[in-house]
C-alpha cells in the first residue's frame, strides 16, 4: 500500500515536505493516532478490516463497529471545534499575486521514479507469489489499493467528519455504494466455498469503534488517509502513523487481559448463517439502504438548518 501510494504521488508530482504549523496539531496527531490505533485493534480492524471489507463479508461485528465509529466521530467533531484547537491564521499583506511556477523537468524525473517504484513493487509481489501465492496476491492488491486511495484522495475520516461539520456526504455515499458492490461479489465467492472473515460481535467492536471514530477526527486522518498523505510529505501524518503504532502496540500488550471479557467469549455472528444465504444478503442490503437514506436525510436536514444562517450572513 505504501509503495502504491508513493508511486501515484510521484506520478502526480505531489511530493513535497510540509511541516505542521502548530504544536497543538502535532499533539492532536499523536494523541488521536494512539486512540484510533488502540480502538481499531480492539475492534479487530480499522475502517478497512472492520468496516469497508467487514460489512460485505456479512460479519455482524462490522455493523457494531460502523455505528459506533459514526457516534465516536460525532463526539470527535464536537471536541475539535473547541477554541483550544483553533489555530490563529497569520495574514500577510502582499502587493501582487505570486506567479505559479512549473518545473517540467522535476515532474518528468518524479514520473520516472514513480514508474521505478511501481514496477519494483510489482516485481517483488510476483516473486513472493512464486513461493507464497496468497501473500503475493495480497501484495498486488495492496499496490493497487494504494494507487487508488492516493489518486482519488479517499479518506474515511472525511466521510464521517465532513458529514457532521459541513454536511458534505459525497464520500460517505461512495463508501456505501462501494460496500454494496463488494457484498454481491463476496457473496458469490462464499457460495463457491470461500469462508468469509467473521469476528467477535462483542463489546470490543462497540468500544473500539467509539475510540476509533473519536481518534481519527482528533488526529485528522485514519489508517488509509494518513498513509497516502505521509508519502506526499505531510509531516503531520507521520505523527499520526506513529500514534497508530503506539496505540496498537499498547492494545497488543494488554490483549490477553481483557480479550475474554470483551471479545473472545462472544460469538462470531455470520449473517449468512443466521438468516440463510439469501436472507443474509437481503438483510445486508436493507441495512446499507437504510444507512444511505439516513445519510441523505442528515444532509438535507443540515443544509435546511444552515440556510437561514447563510441568508442572514449575506444580508
């Protein structure tokens, strides 16, 4: 994933060292990263394993995690709007606009370097696949996923945060549509005998989701968002990544102490087994449709409430 992100960033000539403007932002990145990393591992996966791929695999724990993450992100959005997090903007008077500078030679060099990284990752994955086919295939998909999230700037944090703060729901809708498409594909493989990844539907999914949702908004990035922004040179997200590693390491250290009570003593609930193959598929699509309708309803409500205030400010 890092290799795919880096290659795509180089192709776009979008690599530049960008330093955080405030120590408060660095503290947000580290503390939020720790909370998110701890919560994600507690819930047996982040927005990918316990949400974006968990729901299409018909694991009930993924729904617990998704709902809890939405709630946690709401609290995170409210918290980050506190005055302490409002960094003063330094205004600078200028007499004329600075002209945009193009560096075609630099762009060409970076494009060639990106191709080198891309083919290097492909070669590594193919060599790995000769001895370990599953791992090699996973690496190929990782490279592809890295390319996609960098070029499309896919950020699950913005999907939740923007919904609460600005009313924008484009990313949230896209994620739901993506899971709907993925669900029928995974369903076909399950019917061919492939076992889906089902995790414990216990308090760990709820608590982990709440922590994860709060942490990603506080940090400003989730496990996918910080990865591609980090390789673009945004140093803030290096701190987020460090926080993620610290949080997940703390969880791993104490896992044996609270795993039975929060996770392993609870059932792994597969919706396809609980409701039957067609019933589980139908329930999943009904829940996805309900989530989409709730998001659309929230969007309309948000802008309906914001309209009088906007008109008042214009007047």
